[in-house]
C-alpha cells in the first residue's frame, strides 16, 4: 500500500535530528523511512462491495435493523393510536414494576448496541483513512476519543469539543429514547361513545308478531338455554338488589349488578363466543358501539349510556279461587299406583288450569307436574291469562313446603323504559349496573311481553321437581328470617312481585339478543336499521397499561436515528473514498496495546521528544499513516506532506 521515500532522516518539526535526542533503544525506529502521500485512486465498485461485505456492512446492517425495529414499533402504535397489554394476568400491578425493570434493561442493551456500532464504524473510518492519505496527530487523537464517546475538554479545539458533546449526548439519550418507546405506561383515554339497538317500540314489530314471523324468539325458543339458564337466578338477584344485598346475574358472559333491566349489553365488536350455545344455529351478535376498537380488554374501562330497557309493573295479592270464580282455578290430583304392592303412592299427577284466555293460546292457562304430597315435599305451579287490557294475569298456587304462597294472583304490565347503564371493566372481567329511569311506555300485548309471559310459564314448569321447586326454594329463602320464620303477607307479596319483575327484565334482554343475532331466521344480518333506535352519547374512559403516542414518545427516535445516520454516513464515506486501498492487517484502535505497539514500530516515539506545550503542539501537527513493516507488523508512521 505504501512506498518508502528516498533515504533520509525522519523530520523533527524544526528540532535537531531525533537520532541526536534518543538513545540506542530508538535507533531502529529513528532510521525508518518517512511515508509520502499515496496517489488518489479512482472508485472501484468491486472493491467497494468487497469491503462492504466485511465489518462495515455489519455496522450498517446493525444500525438499519435497530432503526427498522424502532420505527416499525412506532408506526404500529401510530396506526392503532395505542397498543394495550392483554395477556399478562388480571392484576397488572403485580408485574408492572418487573416489566418496567425488564424494559429498562432491554433499552440499555439496545442503546448500547447502537453506540457500539457507532464506535466500531468510526474506528473503521479512521483505519481506512490512516491506510490512505492519513491525518494529523491531533485529528487522530480526537477521532479516537470521539469513537470511544469520550468528552474532549480543550478550549483550543472548540469544534472537536462541541462534536464530542453532541456525540456523548446523543448516545446517552438513546437509552432514554428506547426506554420511553418500549416501556409500557399506565395511560388514560377518553372518547365519546354511541351506538344503536333494537327498538321495541318499532311499529314494524307488532305486525311481524301477529303473522308469526317472530315466533322463534317469542314463543318457540323460550325453552332453549338462552331463556332457561338464568331465569330463576335473575329473579333471585333482583330481590336481593331490592333488599340492597350485593348480587349479580350473568347474561351473555356479562355480569349485571342487580338486574338486566331488559337491556342488551352493547359491545364494540361482534360477540361470537358461545352464541351458538345460547341460540343454536346463530353465528354472532353484531357490535353496534363506536368507535369500533375493542376497549374492554384494557386495564380498566368504564362508560355510561342511556339505553332502551324493558320491565313490568307487577302487583300481587292473595285470592281464594275456585272453579266458580273469575278467573277460575282447578287443581286436579291423581295419585299414582305403586306397582310393587298395588297401593297408591304419594307421587301424584297434578293438573292446574283456569278458564281464562291464555295470552298466546290455551296452552298457558293450564300446566301439569308430578309431585310428592308427603311431608318434606311441595309444589309451586303457575298458569297465565291474557284477557286484560291493563296487563297479563299470573295465577300461582303452592302447597307443602310452599304453602306460604297460598293462591296468589299477580298482574304483570309490561312496558318499554329508559335505563341508565354503567359499564365497568377490569381487564378480563367487568360488571354492568342498570338504573331504570321513571316513566315508560306500556307494551301490553307486544312481542316482548308475550316472550316474558312464556318465559315465566316455562320457568315455573321446568323448575318443579317431584319433591321441590327451584322457584319455591328461592322464594322461601327470601321470605324467611334467620330463625326460619316466614315474614308477613305483605312481605311475601312484595318479594314475589319483585322476583317476577326480575325474570321479566331478563326475558326482555334475551328477546333482544335473539332478534339481534345474525342468522336468527328472522333477520339474516341482525336488526335492520329501520328497526333500531340510537343510544344517547356517552363518555368513554379507559385506563390501561400499554403504549400510546404522547409528548413523551414523539421525540424518542431522534437520538438513535441521528446516531444511525452519522454511523452509516461516516462508514460509507470512508468506503467510497478508500475502496481501492489495500486493507492490510487487522488493526484495533480500541486496543491500547495495539496503539502503543504500532506507534513504537513506526517510530512515533521520536515525535514526542519533549513534554513541553510547544513540542506537544508541534507533535500534534505531524501527519501519520498506518502501514505494515516487515517483521514488525502494523505500524503508525509519519507521513511526508
């Protein structure tokens, strides 16, 4: 790479010959021949690519990968507004500090990688230049300090001092930048939220009900899981809520505090989990809330809406009904024969009926069951009438364990209401609190009311076993004190009315869900827009752990990007300028021993003949190059200008 100059002594920057100043130990290095500047070579593409495939390419690729990762993650956050953490457990406070610590360590490692690539790139640039035209001793020393990211504190080297401060600051800020980018935070997000839902007061519903188009959701499906799973629970919870005891009922995987109030839980995304379990053949319930992002999986979120609900005014009273009264009541008891000994068994076939007109045909004004009539057993049966313009009539009769029910007549007047609904989610679970507002529109004879009366009828029918009734057991628990004493008649009537109201509201919610589902045999794609009503606009608030764009994250990529640009620019400039220069032996500028060995081999010890300021200044002006000396390896030599 280098050619020796004609025989002459090493320049001594105006001093006497170095050979007169040094001892015998330096005689060999003092007799080395100075190096003349090499001639410029034209750019060679093949040589450039060959060098690029070595360490320079690793440096460039490393910085590019770091920037792609940083900008890619930043762009993902930007495109989605935020990214919540969704799979680290229901109690984020238990791991948030650990996650923060881990992210800080990762940030330090990533920033360290970028700084390492910068240092490596600058050192390669220095080496390439030294093997080419060389540089002054002062430039060499300052460049090595820059490559190690050391601060230069020399008032006579303002540019180098400023550059070292910039490099030091950027490489330090990289750690903070990466940390702000990848460390999740507890963030708050507020946005308006609104939606649409089935309008029970739509004038299109009643004609469809009269034609039988709604029978699947009104009558025929009321014995499916969607209508039976939570019937008794909804009544029991409603009574406890009225008594101010904490209780909740689950509907479509949503926990309602106290009562469903006849609303359908509205979601941001389609609900398709277990819909077929509730409604066989149906695929999903479309989400109707906006914005469309699924916020419910964040750390915690809450929002309130005014929705259309469904309930009923229920009043109950004790009456003595016979076959002659209006409405009438007849309970036939037919004991079964015991086939083992030919005697009658206490297991009795019961048939309870009334001469009133059923609300949806004669099948609801009669019912039957098998029950034991001995001690420790009992029955609680119900029939329904629908001939009153003021409401539907329920006739209940209890015996044995449920003799406290006597014969009770309840009037149920369905109505469409307005409900204040508060949604509150805590990571994976949540609760819905409903508050039915005063007022409402009567819906006697509407499809929701018919669905409710059928639900109540089936609930009493399927809850009756040969010895006990689920409904009866729950009512008995609610009307007894701690000593097992039954409360007064007014308390029994109020408890029963509240129980029936809770089941009615639950039925209204299921009716909405059935009609709102896709592929329900009625509406293929959910409720048509001309049968929907908007919810009132509410305010959505979410607090979550995750990543979001903010002032803290708007600058985070700048330090690392500038360091990457500087690294790539320095390496590429050196490669382009010195592509055709021979590479020589590997030389590590970061190794102090290599520097000392190369300086001694090249005779630079003669340059620093004295430690005075003037001599050091003159030594700084010496131009040096990097070459190879046979038998001595790599050497730093003085270049002749």
